[in-house]
């Protein structure tokens, strides 16, 4: 009886993992620009891996495997945001086009493209002078999804 | 149980196919890097499924190593892009 219930729970976790991963894949294929694609891939992908590792944990029912699977989950949950942040920042400096319907770009004209330094907008006059602003900020390219 | 594992394999393989399409299409290099990272994440999930399928727990170790390598690759690509290496989209 308990075995049957456990099998059903494992099946539920595995299927939801597959569905969430498929959702991430559809998101990365269908969404219009880099930032929205990253938003789909990081969250849904990490959730898919976490669910699959929970399924493995329940299936093996062993303390060592449980610790390893927990380590995978923790590792994915820690590294996925860091990697996404690094790639998103690099994409912003490279000048990846953003979607035409983007409402807000708060970093626009705030980043010094040479020194990679971010202005907060609250600096005093002297600080701005000392920062030797270069006005070479590239305009953000906006793309439409319709080709 | 068998059929559930097969369905999970099918879903994960289909998502790998879709991600691979984005990897080939991807208009810029950062898009491709994001697709590669998600591909590695799907491979980790497939390794977990395979561990359940073959009933061998050692495959969890493989999942750990794949996750670590994917993270390092993503960070390396991001540094490379930010420092302005030669790019050919």
C-alpha cells in the first residue's frame, strides 16, 4: 500500500518536472528577447531539475543519495541566478536588442560603457565631475517580433 | 512506473529539441549562451531520470558534475562577452 502511494508520488514529481522543463523550452523558443528568455529558462529550468531530484530522492530512499540530491538542488538554486545575472549583464553591455514593447529600462544612460560603472542618479556635482562621464552610451536597439 | 519514466524521457527530449532550435536560431551570442545553459540543466534532469530508470544511484554524481561544469561555462562566457572578445554572431 505504502509502496503504491510512494510510486504515485514519484510519478507525479517526474511528470511535473518534465512539464516544467518543457515549459522552459517553449519559453526560450517563443519569447521575444534575451531578458524574457532568461526569465523563462532560469526559473522553470531550476524548478524542473529540483523536482526530478526530489523524485530520485524518494525513489532510492537512501540517506547518501538524499544528501547528494539535496546538494544538486542547493547548487542549482544558488548558481542559476548568478549565471543569469552574469549573462544578462554581459548582454546589456554588448547591446543586445530589447523587445519593442519593453516598458522600462532603468539602466539606460546610467552605465558608463567604458568603466562599467553604474551611476545612481543621486550623486552631487563634484562626484559627477570626478567621474569624467563619457557620453558614448549606445541607444538601446528595439526589435519587433514580426519579421 | 515504466510508462511514467518513458513519458518523462519524451518530455525532456522534446524540450532539448526546442532548446536546440533556439541554439541554432539565436540572433545574438548571449541568446545562444542562455540556450546552452538551459540545455545543460535539461541534461541534469535527464541524468536524474536515467538514475531512476536504471536504479543506479551513482548517476546522481554525474548530475552534480554536469551542473558544476555548466555553471563554470556560463560564467566564463559572460566574462568573455563583457571583456569584449572577438564576436561573430
